[in-house]
C-alpha cells in the first residue's frame, strides 16, 4: 500500500519546505528509545510502538510524521540498567523547542502522539502553553479492542504492551523469561503479560490507529 503521508526524515529540506508551505499537518510520535519493559520486552518497546503508530497514520492521512522522540520523563524506571531518563522540565523544554522549530518553519498544525504515562503531565502542561497543539495519549486509544484483553490490570509491559510487541517484533520478545506464577512488578512489568498474543496486538494497533486517524480528521478535516 502506498502511504498518503510521509516521514519527515525521508524528505529533502526542499521537499519539506513545499509540504510546510502547503499547510501540511505534522505529527510527532513520542516513545522511549531505551526504557525497561520487564524481563521479556526490549528497551526499544515504546519507540517501536510510536513508530508503528506514526506509520499507521501516514498510511491513511496526508500528513508529515516527524522522527520519533526517543527521550522523555520516566522516573519509575531510572534504577533499571539501560533506561534513559530526562527530568520533567528538560523533557518539556525539548518538546517546546521542537514545536518551536516547526512553527518557525511555518507549520501551524502539530499533533503529539504520546505512548508513555509519566510523560502525560509534562506534555499536557506544554499544551496549555502552546496554542492549537493537539495532544493524543495512547492510553486513551484503542477501546474497540479492549474486549480482547483478559487481564485489565497493569499498564506497563502488560498483556496489551506485550501483545503489541508480539505483533511488531516477535523475535525481540522473550516470553520464556516470564514466570507463570507472577507477580511481575519487581521485574518492571505489571498485570499478566503471559496472556499476550500477536493477534491481540494486531487488533490493538488497528484500533489505536483508527482512533488517531479519527481524532486528526476531527481537528483538521481536509487531511482526510
């Protein structure tokens, strides 16, 4: 399938200028490039998910997807080796400057797609400063697929997140590292990730992308 939109990184600056001058909307996916996700998921889990959401959006809408923002505010995971963490203020400043760069290039329509939870507060604080900034948190997306989830506890490296990774990167998931007798909290996971399947992950991704597309079209009907 040919995408309707494009990744910014695939353009030349001349091509980017043309799209910006034409009023293109820019979506900015946010997902940790290196953050603990239990003993069974790779550190890149959030970044890979953010990339998949961005790809799903440009497949269906004529928008520009910015490179995934791979660093953020993740205080609960600082003790896990490999987890990279910014303070809330540094993260907010990073996003403020990124948004400012786009505005300086003439972009007036900007949406942030956030895959984290601790990142929600600083992003919402930024949105109160920035006019017309659309914020879409992944935690509020994909309700249409929730009936597939057996264990609704958790929220990190749980059944949902593990299912999505089984769909996106099955070779990267170490299900053999999970013990069936739980609990998993001490390992950086929550809920019951042993119930995850790639089918659930595929349906979750579709439902989330459907919600993202609907929200973007509500804000900017012409991009549909």
